[in-house]
C-alpha cells in the first residue's frame, strides 16, 4: 500500500468534470510532481488532498487512513501557494511560529523549532523583518519554513516559484529539493514547467484534461512518451505524420502511428555524413534561435520542417538559408499510435 492513495477520484464543478477518475499512489518520502498545462486539474487534486475541496467521487488515503471526509485542519498537511500568504503584520519568526502556537506547542520548543527552520531556509538575520521588506525569494522561503516547521505528514507546493525570476528560481528549486530530501518529507509539487519537473521530481504525473496522461521517473517520461500530448509537452519532440516521415526519411511509419523525434538527438553538419544507424538528409536552415546554451535550428527538407537543438558553439553557427546535412538516429524515432496521440485531445 502506498503512503498516499488516490482511488478513482472525481471532482466536478457543476457539469464540468475537472478530475476524471484519478487513480495512483505516492510512496513515503518521494517528491512527486503534478505536471501539465493550466486548467488540467493538477491544483484541484492538490486542494482535494489538503481538504480545501471535497471530492465528488472516490477516496483519498493517507498512511492507511481514509481522509476523504476529514476536515482540512485534521489532516496534518502543509501547503505553500503561489501567493505567499504571509501575515504582513508579523515578522518572519512570528509567521513561522504561528502554526506551532495554534498547536499549543511549548514556547521553548517553538523557539528551537523556528530557529532550526530559519537556518534551514537560509533566512538567518531576517528573523525580525516584516514581509514587505523581503524579496520575493525570501518571502517564499519564509512561507516554506512556516509549512515545514509543524512537521506535516505531507507538504504540498502549488506552483510556488512561478512569480520568481529565472536565476533565483533555479536556486530555490535546488534548495527545496535538498530540504525535502534532508527531512524525508513526502511532497507533491505542482508546476506547468517541464524543466522544473525534470530537475525536482522522483516521479512525474503528467496531467491532461483532468486525467493522468503518463507517469514515471523524469527520464522515463522524457525518453518514452506514450502520446502526442506527452511528446509535445515534455521534450518538445518533433511530431511527424506518416506522410511527413516518409518524405523526410524515405521510410514508412508503423501502421496508424505518428513519429516523435527529440530535437537534441539529431546531428547537424556542414559536411556530408555517413551513418548506417541514422537517416541522413540534406536540409536548409530556415532560422536559428539562441536559447541560453542551446541553439535551436528550424530546418526544412523535402517540404518538412523540423527542429534541431545543438550546444551553442560560437565557432560554427549555421546561417539562415545555409545547406546542411543532418543525421536522425533510427532508434530515436519513436512510433506512437495515432489513437494514443489523439485520444486525450478528444477527452
């Protein structure tokens, strides 16, 4: 039995089914990310687990206990929202101590626990600061400390980093993951950012239209998408119809399949290539776009456009309109059934 179990959970708002028979388990101590686009149901599931929403059907089990109808205040679940929700009239240490005071913990224990939490989130020196004087990252760390200081059975993080700049966001991703592992704290993280999910997760649950499209480790989900939606959402695969694949490679796709190819697996060269394990194609550079340390090319061959990602090496860049040779590894051409590719879109 898993530490947390969602058993055929359904959530409706009027005639709108937001969660459609969600059924999976979470192991104790894991960080599980609910990943998906806005409106797919991931935050609603989090709120059902916390007790802020009641399920329409199904059960939620926590550590062998059915908490489906248990009030939120009795679930011992910590939650950090996108909005930090710190009390503006309280200092950092007062905000962090608030939950412990509500639990009527002894003052000396509160003092010790708050000091430990402040050190853990690296806010030493900010104990007597008010939220208005803190940066966004500092406020988020204070909110995190307030949630973990009460030693919850589960920590829920609902897109907590979406309002923070990219550099600080990466630093907080690492720190949250370190704290989660140090405490062995079962954590559910909600995000629409696939890179964030890849960096932080033990397990990714990929949501689409109120259902789970795919589940697995970051590597499993990234390298083996089960549908067109999964391929397009994680990894930005090139998705080729059967006729496009034949035009590009000269070979047929499997019957009733589309073909997904990760852009970083494709090699590109100014010189002719010879590789029996790859489809070698001559192509034209349509455009190139720098993306940090990666340069993304859009290429065209036989009327088919596709993307290629390469490391940004300034000593050799291909210009728009330049003719190049590409090698598409055959084993990286994933044939996905059309039924799987489009079933969720129709849901």
